[in-house]
C-alpha cells in the first residue's frame, strides 16, 4: 500500500523533501501559499530525477503522485507523515502545528526541518507534543542522507522508532540526538567554520574562493569519508587518538580562532563577501551550480559506495531494501519459468555513466552487460564461494550492438538468455531496454576455467546442471536478430 507524506512549505528544503519521498514511492501532498510553489518544486524535481536514481545500482520504486493542496488541512488529511518546512519563525510553526494536529491527532509524526529551534519549543502548548520532533535535513535533501532527529521528552520509544523507520526507508541516516540543544549538532560545526571564515575575509587574509579551495582540496575530502574524530585518530599515527590529543591539545589554548567573536555585519563586509562570491561563481546560474553540485555529490558518494564506507555504506544498505521484492531473482531456483530470458539488471543510469553528448557512454554498455553476465553466473551458482574454490568463467568473445541512446536517470532492464551452455561453454545473449524500447544487445561467449591451471575445464556439477536447465528450456526460442553477427560495412 502506497504511503502518503504531507509537505508543509515548499521552498528549497520542502521541495527536496518532496523529491526524496516521491522518488522512494510515496505519494506527496504539498501546501504552500506561494503562487510560484509548483514551478519551484518542479525545478527541484527535475534535478532530483536526474541525479538521485543514479546513486543506487538497484532501481527505485515507481514514483509517487504529487498533489498541490489549497490548505494545510487538505494536505494532512489521512497522511502517514508530515514534514514542516515553513519559515524559521516560532509562532508561525506553532500555528501550523495546531492546524495540523486538529486533523491528524497524535498518531501522525510531524517532522520539523528547523535548523535552530529545540523540540521543547516546537511542542509548546501542542495538544500532542510527543508527535512533534525535529527532523533537520541537509541540502540537497534528495541526495544527502543525514537528518538530525531530535524528539522532545514527550515522545515515546514507539514514536521515535517509527520516525527512524520512515527516515531509514527513505535511504537517510537519522542521527538520534538525545539531548536537545540550540542548532542541534551539525550546524554548530558549520557556524564555527562560518564565523572564522567571515573574519578571514574581513581581515583580508583570504578570499571567499581561497577559503572554499582550502575546504574542497583539503580536509573536506577527508571529512566526507571519515568525519572529524576518525580523521584525527589517523593523524595520530600508530599511537592513535591519545597521541594526537597530547601533541595538538595545547594548541587549543592558542589564539588560532575567534569562534564566538563575530565581525559586525556592516554594509562594507556584506559587499566585500558578495562581490568576491560573484567573481568566484557569478558566471554560473543557480540551476547550473545545483547540477554541478549534484554531479559531484553523486560521483563522490558512488565512490564511497564501492568501498562500503561513509555515505556509501548507507547507499548499499538502502539498495538491499530496494532489491527486496523486485523483478530480480535471488537464486536460480526462484525462477519458475526457465524458458524465458532472466532479468539480470534493473537499475537507473547514473550521472557518471554519461558522456559529453549527454547519453550513456559506449563503455558503460559493456559495463552493464558485464554486470548482467556476473549476475547470471551468481544465479547458477558461480558465486564468490565457487570462485574461491577454484572455478570461474572467462569471457572469450563479446559483441555489442548499440541500437538507441539512453540518458542519466533512465531505468534500464537487461534480460539474459542462454543460447548454449554446458560442459566448458556458456553462450549468453543480453537485451537492454528502457520500457519497451530496445537500447542495445550484447552477446558473450565464455569458457569455464580451472583457476589453479588457468585452463578451460568443465564446470562443477551443480553449476553445470543449473546452466543446462536454462539452455535446454530456452533452446526452442527463435534465434535473436543479430546473434552471431559480425560487423558489416553499410551499403
């Protein structure tokens, strides 16, 4: 059954929440008095549809339905979750919560995107205070997984558990902050860095671009995959964190930073920073900068995914959730009709698979067909354990036909057929499609190899039997167009 989320406030953050819910299969209702809300959310969704699906190697569920409502009451009627992202003025938020809970009661969680207010402030005077909790995300919400979850003392374990379950189901990491504090956790770090950066610009030590370069070429990359404390533990060498703190702890007493000493926001300081920022990035539109940001985030997070570290580990865990109950079979014995081609790939095309023409690079077709071959090998039992025991298949010949182009975000499916198989040989035929549109075909001929001798040898009995099952069942299918073909000159 499809779940429904209400987004109250459709600005940058509310739009990001709408995209995160929609692309994870939730229906979404939006309430925002801004007459431009539909246009603004449409722009956020365009970027999200382009970038978010490509984070994962598993296909997302079918996108939910987006509805714009005339009132808060219409938006929250019968929903499973409410996410509030209205302006950071406490009385506005309190008024909104009163209207929401007059409809939802205390059974529906209201997550607030607030970056500063504490849950006790948000729940003041509420009919159901435990259902109101801070769920503070980071921009872009549809890509960055962190959400600071700060419940009030009135929230029971069941409500907190439900909130974690929903957020985790969206592929996010709910950081449960058990003691409320102004600005929560992450923004307190950002504020400290921001204050110091303002002084460095004001005092002429560095420009806005130079400060950004210090972050993106240095510690920002380390923080992206290790965080703060683990980075410093490594900096301590073999002696670890204790050595690091002993060596650098005294520096905390030195006047290196100005932390709570904030420069006055004079017109001159604002103009100085704004002018430097314009010189640094003014040649890009905001939409261009968003796409550059999204490209880089996807590339970095996918790199971390390959190492199962940081945000990449979260992506891998979410991917397992996405694969459950999809068209992909877990084992060959789960496939009842062996006479039909087997779905071996079902996923979105990520941004880093596209080239300068905006469509999938030729090498990625081979990459996708190679993944399909690997998946089929796993299905018939030629998995990591089998390979560790000394047997595997090596590709001897490949033929790919590029039939149509495909762009980032498109959901592709590869269906694999066995043209022949048994003994030492495996002859596979892959067809890649987007819906009913055929994109490419791949023909792979493989030989089974004894890894100890590096020579061809018959496959193990269980693998051979599983392969022959598909080969025999599919032998009656007509030969695919293009199978066994060689490249011919046109005309």
